[in-house]
């Protein structure tokens, strides 16, 4: 695996993360977090702010696979009861 280093954050960005350290600010910035408010939300998540799981890539296909497995299992159990 090859590591890709991001450019160091500038002082204007660093000020948005005050009072945390430069290293912490850099790590948060690398994750796409833009300020201290977003950092607080990142470290204290709320279920109301989570994205709808259906919007996750591959979610609809995963639901179809799971439903097929449930139906197959259910029909198998029904046929063994007869």
C-alpha cells in the first residue's frame, strides 16, 4: 500500500480548529472536516444526522441478496415441514 501525504493545513484553517493541536487539526482536515463544529459532531455522532442507509453504494443490491436468502431459507423450512 502506498501512502499519499496531504499538504499541511495553513494558519487560516488551523485557526478554525482552535484550541486543538496542529496534528489533530491536520488529521481532521484530512478526513474532510472543516472546522471545530464539524469535529465535535464527528466525535459525538447523533443518529438523526446519519445518512439514509439506502443511499450507501450497493445498499439496494445488498437488500435484494438478503431478501433472497431469507425467502430461500423460509421456503426450505416450509418444504421440510411437509
